[in-house]
C-alpha cells in the first residue's frame, strides 16, 4: 500500500501544475492576517469569510451581484464577494469591514455613518462602508453625484440614501 | 443555494488554459471576471462540470491596452473599469469607454472583463452594438496556438452563442484607429435602473467630410434581437448626404423597419422595444453627429 501511494504522488507532482480538484488548498491574507484553508471549489468567497473565518460582518444579500451587501476589497479594489469563489482568491489580499476598525476604534467612515444616522436596519451597512472606503480612496473629494454614482451598486431599503450620502460626505471631510 | 460541485483549475498560461478546454470539452467553462457566470450558477441556471479560471494567468498576458499605428488592442481580461478609465481608449475609441461606464456598478466593473462579457454574448450586453459599429476584430487562439481573427459582426451568432470553437480562447479585441477629427460616436441605452441591462442599446458611428457631408454613418442595436442588429440601410442611404434633422427622422423610419422581429420579454414587449429602438437610435445618431462636428481627439 505505501508503495503504491508514493508512486501516485510522484506522478501527480510531475504532471499537474494546475491541479484539478473539487477541493482546493488556498492561502489568503484577510485584514492583514494570513490564513490557509482547504475549501470546496464551489464555496463562494462570502461563505468562506463568514463560515470558515467567522468574519460575519460581510453580509450575504442576493447572491447575484445586485445588492452589494457582500462588498469587500480584493487586491485593493471593491468587489462583491458573492460572485467570486474562495478558490479564486488564492494568493489574494482581502479587507473586510472588520479590517477597518483599529484598536477598538471605529474607522472615520464608520463613525460618520453612526453620527449622521446613515443606517437603520444595518444590513447593507458593511457593504456600503466598504464601497465608501474604496470610493474615498479613489476620490477623496467626491461631489454628491459622484457619491451616488459610486454607491449605485449598493442597495439600501431603509434610508432612502440621503443620510448615507451625508455620512460619506462627512467622512470625506474627516479623512482629508 | 449551494452550487453543484465542479473541478476548479487555475492555469498559469494561455496554452495551459486552452489545452484544459480541449481536454474537458463541453462541460467545461472558462471564467474571466465571473460577473455573469457566477450569478447564473448561484441561481441554478448554469452548472459547469469544470471551471477554468483565467484570473491566475500571469496578469499582463491578457489584461492590457496597447496601440500601434493602425489599431487599438485590448486584452480580453481587461476589466470594464480599465476600459472606462484607459486614456488610450478614451482618446481613440471613446464609445467603448462610454459603454463600459454604463455596465452594472463599480464593483462589477472592477471584476468583470470585456472578453468575458462578449463571450457570454447576452443579447442585452452593452459591448455588442458598439464593437460591431466600430468594426472591431476578435482574436482567438486554439490549443495548436493557431490564431484566428473574427470580425465583430460574425462573432455574435445568436443568444449566448459566439463564433468561437469549443477549444478557442478569446485573447484580444482590436479596434481600427480613426482620425481624431470629423469622426463621432456614441452609445446610449434604455434601461430600468442605473447600470441595468440594455432593453435597447444604440451605438452610432459617424464620419463627415470637411463640408459636413456624411462619409459614413453606422447604427447598431443591442437588446432588440438575439444578436446585434446592423441597420445597413442607414450606411447605404446616408453616404454623401447632409445629416440634418430630417435625415435623422428618416433614419428613425429605417430603424423601425430594420427591427422587424424584436425580442419580447418580461422587461419590454416587442412593440415597445421597436419604438425605443427608434428613439434611442436617433439619440445616438444626434450625439455622434454633434461630436463629429467638434474637432479634437476627446470628441472622437
């Protein structure tokens, strides 16, 4: 038995640079911490973050890239984690809402949402804040229109967006 | 809902990707940005047996924007965000940047790619009409490393169907460069929500001579049929004509006839689509014409 296994292992090592599998071994950096996991190929990135890493701040809304609740930063750009497989993120650098807080202190965008009543039920908020984070990184001084355009991929069914826009403007002032 | 299990491959090179495609045949699916495929899988509408991920191919081999003296070359893995913001595309093919801007939202544009979008060939996809209108060419490679060039007009065959063979991979989209003056183009679309799919998408490309007479006028429509609709009559009728408001009304009549059998679905009835095709084709023509009359590259 041991002999046969080692032969097979040797063959595998030679022929397959991209190993096919329903299971993948991935390494990702999330909020500055390195993780290694075995995941099913079909596992969505949002499920990996929530269920494997326990980072439940990233919400799963629609699964079809409509609502934006699952927005995270992947290699520095905002993406929707429900339309990526965890396996695809191998080698990637991810920031989630949990990564914005430093030493128990809310990030200025988080505080601005609090101060300006930028949320009601809070379901869309993590995605909204991650998208705002990216938006303000790209454009530190956005106009109202640029803010609305920038968050058009994030749905909020409570606020009517007025206070969200107000929060992002306040955060932009704070961050400048 | 949990997706059906599949084998995942992350090839590091184009040749490795095409040989995987050949090996696994029709059950395999290439994934570029995944912004159409993953939602379809999550909804249970697609269940590939193998997924071949192109995002781990060494970045520069398929994600680029380059220029030579005749054409603009866009790698198939270039994201919509990059198409939207590339200074070269803005300068030499403004209509494509304008089109990329109207796709979905920032997050989707950060991940979705031009190649993925055209290979998905959703009739309501935004790139279809503009790429046909600017006479784009598509380059594909097969496992024998043979490169084939397909014109945009021939590339889109039917609903979700392209001219690519099963073992071919789209590598590049080429757009012929036009002089920066007296050329204008525009893409406008009718949608229900910001970033929504095109109920009707109208692309117009216009060239005028120094007296303002039309050398070329092309109108192509997305969303109205199973493939982009080229309104050939406009190309024929308008050469050598002065494109005034009366001509634009005439173009509207030609569009109404050209769209003889429009799609009818939950979003719009056939009659409504035909009417909107007329309205949006005229808007695209007016805008392209106005741009052609301004000099300067930024209006091209």
